[in-house]
C-alpha cells in the first residue's frame, strides 16, 4: 500500500471519527425556535463573539419570531460557527446548559457581549460566572469550557457548514437547505421579503 494511499485513508478515518462524534453527542442536538413542522427552516450560523450576530439576536430575531416562528411559518435553528477560541468555549458552555436554559443563556451572552467578551479581564472567567447565574454549577461549566470532545464536535459541524454551504462569516442564514442564503444581520424587512416570497404571501 503506497504512503499516499495510507495518508488518504488516515484523513478519511479522522473525518469519519469527527463526524461520528458530532452525530453521537446529544449536546449537539438542534436548538431551535418555532415549530418543527414549519415550511421554512432557517439555519443560522453564528459566533457568540460576533457583534453582528448580537445585533441580529437582540434586535431582529424577536420581531421575526413574533411574525413567523410563533405563527408556525418559520423555524430558526442556531448553529455554532466560532470565530475564535473565546467563542468556541462559549459555544461549548452554552451546549452544556439545560435545554430550557439554552436560549436564555445565549440571549444573555449576546446582550452582555461587550462586557463579558470584550470588557477586559478574563473572558473565560466571565463566561463561567454567567453560566453559574444561569444554573450551571461552576465545576461543570469549567469542564464544558475545556471539553475537547465537545469542542471537536463543534469544529466538525463548523467545517461541515463551510463545505456544504460555503459559510465563511457570521451571521449566515441558510434557508431551506440552501434554497436561499442571506449574509449578515439584515433588516427585518429583508428577511420578511424572502420569507413571504417563499410562503407565497403578500406583505
């Protein structure tokens, strides 16, 4: 067996192991807002240290939830696309939160992003403190922030999104498995125009 072929098999094996870990880790299950039966699915790729993601989450998403998620028309699925080490740790801690605390925790991190991530001091320590306030014991929060298996699963999912949908920046919104893609924190009406067109409704 040639060395090149051996290297190829090794690379395939590593990819399969990473993909398997991603698929088997229950903490990587979809976190979404809206009904699973909604005709439109929006996969949002976000980073918890991304200011444009925070802008969307704080100012645009609540309006879209009211118009489209609560009426059963759109399901918004959040996916981690960490841009740095701090956002990777934050994503890992968020996925360790109790399921019903995931979105409240993400909301707090985005709302207080300038404070915990960019306000000076130790971002990881700040992150652990927020997790404690959200009900996650400090020892578990620290373990999750440095959980290599979970981090690898997050990175594998990030890599998969990059290959499948050419996601390179955050936030990126992939609608109905790539039928439409919106880049950046666009206005409420920009999203509404796409949703209404796909739903066949008038504004």
